[in-house]
C-alpha cells in the first residue's frame, strides 16, 4: 500500500491476512466467483448474490461487500495487470449491484449493511487510488457519497443501537480517510455526538450492554474502547471520559458470562462460537475476560464466584474458573432493549460435570419466514414458561415488567428472584438458588410461583444438552450421557403435580420443538421436556442434583433394551417378557408393584414368573417419589389413563383378548391390579392385601403420596382418595373375576378387604375373599408368591389338577389354613395331614378358605378335593408341606 493506513483503519476497518487475501483475490480474478458465509461460491457477474430472494444473512453480507475485503488487504501483493483486471471487474460489479439495489425488498440499504459497505468502499478507494481507472473510482465514489449522505441523515439513522453505532463509525472512517472532506467537521461532530449518546445509554448501571446477549456486549465494548482511543487522536478525550469507567464493569460481566466450555451461553442472539484470548485482549486488555479464557495464565481471575446484576437482570454462579467440570449457572431475567432479544425471560442455563444439562436452542438466523427462526426467537426454544400454548412476544415495549431482585447472594451463593408480568393477567416469579460451596455443590434449586385470576395451562420447557439423553420417571428427569451411558444428574419437581409430560426430539409438526442451532443456519435435533400444570395459581419447586441422587438404579435406563416407554399423557415405563420360544403368547400376566422407600421402584415377583409360558408385563409406578397407585395426580387421572393406554397397546400388539389376561399385585400393587384389571375387563384379578380406602391408608404413613394423588391431605382429599376405587369399580367391566387374598392378622382384612368385597359384589362382580390364618401385611408377600407359583403351575400342568392357593399359620391361635382361587360354581373340602397321617376328618371350605387347629409343631399339608360345576368329576391335589413351629 502506498501510504500508511489511517488511524481509524487500524481501529475499525477489517483487514484480512495478506497471503490468504492474495489467494482469494486471484481466485476471483480468474473465476469471477466470491464466497459468502452461508452459501456456496457465487458469480458476481449475474447478480445472484444481490437478489432480494436470497437469505437475509447472505443478503446482508453480499450488500455489505464483505467479499471485497481480501481485495484491498492484498493490494500491495497484486501486479499492475491484476489491479487493472480487478478495476474492470469492480466496475462491472457496481453496475450489476446498482440494478439490484433498486429493489426495495433487497438488503442493499439496510441500516448496518450501508455502514459496512461504506467502510469497504472507503478502504478500496484508499488502497487502489493510483491503480483503479477513473471510471471505477467515480462509480465507487458515487455509491460512497450516497451512502455517506444516508448515514448522516436523521431519517436513516438506526438510533441508539449497535446498527447506529456502525453508521457513525463508518462516517468517522470516511472522514479520516479523506473521502468526506467537504463536510468533514460536520460529520465528525455528528458521529462523535451520536456515539457518545449511544454508549452512555447502551450500557446499564452494571456496565452491561443492553442488547441482551454477551456476544454483542463484548463487541460493543470493543468498539467503545476503540472509539475512546480514536477520540483521543482527534483531541476529544474529554468527550468520553466518563465512559472509560464502564470498561472494568463490562470486563467483569463478560468474564462471568463465559461458560466452562469457553463460550457464552445461548441466550437471545448470542454467537455460540468458542471465544479466543486475542479478542479478549483487544477489548479489555489484561483483564478478567482474558484471565478466564487463559485459565489464569494471563490476565486476572475474578475473586468471587457469584455475580448479580440487578439493574440488568442477570445472576451467575460457578464453582470454579479453570475446569470444564465446574458447575455453572446463568439466570436470565433481562429485557433491556428490543435489539437481538428472544422470548427468554427467566430462562436458566446450567452445566456441571463437563455437560450442558439445561441449555437453549440458540439463534438460527434472521430469515423471519423460516419456521426454525421463529422457533429460535420464541419462548418454546428456551427454559421458560408458555401459557395456554402461547409464549411471550419477543418485544412489546414492556421491559419494565421484567425484573431481578437479589435475595442476599454472597461470595459463593447465588440467591435471586426474577419476575415478569408481561403475560396478560399472569404474574410469574422464579427464584434461583445455588450454593457452590455447600456439601450439595451443584444442587440447583428453582422455585416457580405463578398467580392469576383465571385458570390456565402452564407449560415449562426444559431443553437438554446435546450430549445428554433425558429419561422421565414420574416427577423426575434423569440425565444420561450419550457416550458413557452414565447418569450425570437428576431433576425433580415437587409442589404441584403435572397434568401432562411430553419428551420431544427433532419435532417439526404440529410445531417446531426439540432443536438446537450450534451455528446460525445449522440445526441439530436435541431433547426437550415439556411439563404442563393446570390451575390459576401454582407453585412448583425444581431441584437439579448432580450428586446424591434420590432415584435408585435397578438397571432401568434409556440404554437397557429390556425397558421400554409408552408415551401417553405421561411416560409409562414397562418391561415385557416374552415366552422362551419367542412365539406369540396365548396369555398375558400383568404385574403391578407395591410401595417402596422414596426413590426406589423395583420390580415385584419377577422371579416368581420365571416358569410362566405366557408373556409377563411389568409396569413401573415411578410417578411421584413413591408411586401413585398408577392412578392420579391432584385428582387428575392422567397416570391411570396413561397406564390403560399402555395395557391396551400391549394386548393389541400381542394379538390376544382380555380373556387371556390376568393382573397381579400385592398391597398398593394389589389395588392397582384390581382397578386396572376391571377397567380393562381382564379374566382374573389377584389382589393381595390391597388398600381399598386409599385415603385412610395413606394419611397414616404416606402423606406425600396422598398429596400427590389427591392434591392435598385435608379431609376432602382423604375422602376423594377413599372413593376413587369404588368410582372406578362402578364404571368398569363386570366380567372380571376378582380374587382378594389377605391374611386374617392383617389390618387390611377388616379395613379394606371386607368393604371391597361388599362393594364389588353389590356392583355385580364375581368377587371372592380368600383368607388365611395369621399373615400380617408385611408377612403376606411370601403368601402371595405362593398364589403366583400355584397359578402358574395350574396353568402349565396338563396332567395334574391344581387350583391356585396359599397357606397361612397363626402361631398365636395355633390355626393352619388354606385359601383357594376356585372356579366359579366349584366347591371344595380339605383333609389335614401331619406328615403322612390324617388329622381329624375332611372339612368343607367356607367360601374359599378352610383352617384347622394345630396341637403340636411339625410338618403339615392339606389334601384338597374339588367338586367342579356342571357334574364334572371330582378333582384332588395336595398343598406343599409346611413345617410349623412356635
């Protein structure tokens, strides 16, 4: 280049690597092709790059003439012949561009695009002032002068935003390069005046740029530092004196905004590319941002690990500064300006253990007619709230209705509350707490409180990191690494019970959901979990744990092919075991589980069904913290309907009828086997010691389950839970034969079994009460296993007759007895044996049970004689021997 680049050029004009620019320029000279960021190479001569139907991103880049930057960057390395050829091609290109620039639908005179083009044309004229033909220089100057006039005019000025900033920077460049000499003083005064006004208003009191994302924050901070530097060369240092103090605050925010992965979180229009130390140094010198990006090798690491900017609406916490394993939280309650904002109020980004756990979609671009761009801007793409199927508008002039309050955060604990009243008639607050120094380091607490005078459907969207597979289990989301298959975290919600839960991945219809945009214009399917609640005012507590998980692992995870998920109103997990011969089964046993400790949901009786020739379906009740009787949440029978949907689906898939289906369960599982069995209309139900008056049972020992099922623990909630079983029986199929099996020493016998049998019989069911001596509730598990074993043996035996039975012994009363699941119309008698000796005479069964007093301990068994209906011959079989002691 013939003379040094002016000061403004080194500060504001983009000069590319000279050798790389030379290669690109010579390729253009030989082919006439240029490369735009978002498309393949384009021939300038046909004008396709400038058509109004190209993407908005390509249109902005093409009309800015960014492709010309290598030309002036390589000027000193070009031969005179190459410069002459370049001059000719530029002259032709300007003519073609001028034709397309007349199209008002093009991006030719977009506010920022015009500013960028003005700087490119200024640099071209300066670099090739002695090489270009008079015609080329005239055409370049014609466009540049028109652009300068536009940039100066108040009507074209974009205002106090970064587009307006670029307009004023372009004016300063044109003046400094000598291409606005006739009114240089006027343009310089105007540009500096508008820049001073812009920078003074574009940063909050926290020193954070108002355009809602860290990328623009750093970019504008860099331009502020350069404008200050350039102003000093023009004798205007006093004009920006007060703004110098912003840089330290801006640097601190930028450092805290950096994730453990070296980029910024995907809030609003944030560029998701990895950050670099060179850019940090160019903006903030040897400051905090440089310290974070170099892991403290250069610059300065902040002393605190918690950052709160109340005025701006950001809360950030991290467990450390140097490892990708660090726990990191970014809470966004910001609406500071309309530019570059998404509908992301009160959204949360969270990473830990080297994984993004809660992330967001990020920006897709600016092509507003693209459904993926609309999605990226919308509330659906963020970890935020949707009300009645509608998110917040991107902007609406109500920035004052979104705010952040510090609730007493400290050096290592973030405790803030965000609030937005932008939803019509809905007031939403979200409190976020994270103590990075506590024993539960990384346990994120989120409290959502929503109030309204009207009933609404509230949907919370949770977007899962691209390296994670979510596994929804009742009121938990488990986070599993795709690569290691390790459980990384779990998220639990309490308070309100969800009405529906949906897991989405790469959905396009009926609306876009479950996508992320690693780069603008690039999309990849990822998981999103949508959890809905119904009501006027609701409160939900979310806990995201990365240590000390509540859910116990019994081999159920998204990688275990045994376990499958049925997606009804809520996901239902199940295991379907087929016969060993893999042929279509002729029958199906459905097994329901009982109550276990919090977070523990094992299968029941799997070993007992090992020899069964049919299919066995194990359904997991992992709704809530201890199960919900496969029934309801806050009196909404979503769980019941979801399980019914699964059962019907499996029965249909197996190609059998409900006449070949039997349900089994003990305690809570017995209640569930009963209610789901009669609703399906299965052949038989075996309910071991079930709870019929569910509310009475739960109020004593399982109030949390009662709260989940009924929505509370009041008398009304208990009453609802007491009546729900009867209500379901009233509306179910009467063809099912019910076998209620219970020990006489079990309180369930009088409190639940007798009322159940009475109601069932009055409703028209074939209901049998099978009782045995002794057998408290906890002891009855073993007895129920015997019912299952003998039911299977009766099913598989083709030669020996057998009726399902179980025996029991009351050591206090010295009573030994047996109960039978007799066919309808059958009668039975029994003979007690001590070893091989008969004891007493044959005794008739009362209903389905019989018992004998025992005088001494020893081995006992019972020989049973069954008279089948319709005159069939008498059948007999013996129970297994039982060694009785006391």
